[in-house]
C-alpha cells in the first residue's frame, strides 16, 4: 500500500516549496491532467503518488504545515 499524501487546501497558499523539495516529482502545481487529488487552482496538487517514498521533505518544506502523509499500515506475516 503506498503512502498517501494530503494537502490541506485551506492552508496551502501555493508557494511551491513542497513541489521543489520533492525528489520524486510527486507534487505539482500546474499539471491538472494527472493529479489524483484536486485542490484549488494554483495550490499544490498530488500526482504520481505511487512514486512517493515517504521521505517527508515536502512536510519539512511547507511553511504552513499543509502537507500530511499517511503511512501505510505494516502487515505482519
Ligand atoms: S514524502 Fe518525499 S517523495 Fe513523498 S511527496 Fe513528500 S517529498 Fe515527495
Ligand atoms: S509548501 Fe505548503 S503552502 Fe507551499 S505549495 Fe506546498 S502545500 Fe502549499
């Protein structure tokens, strides 16, 4: 199960810092075609979330703490 990234559209002001910080190009602001989660125009969006490795750099980069990651549950056995 992949990581799930959530951007709080109420907090996001579209500064682009999370987009720049992501080494996997999971986040974008300007490509509405491939996005998985749609937020208001000009705000951060999630695309190709299957590439996310949960590094957390987007969370650290966001000045308003708008990015959250849900870590997949570990299955045992
Ligand atoms: S956790 Fe890392 S790989 Fe995933 S979206 Fe954030 S910066 Fe990109
Ligand atoms: S760093 Fe935060 S405020 Fe800036 S675009 Fe990303 S989610 Fe929005």
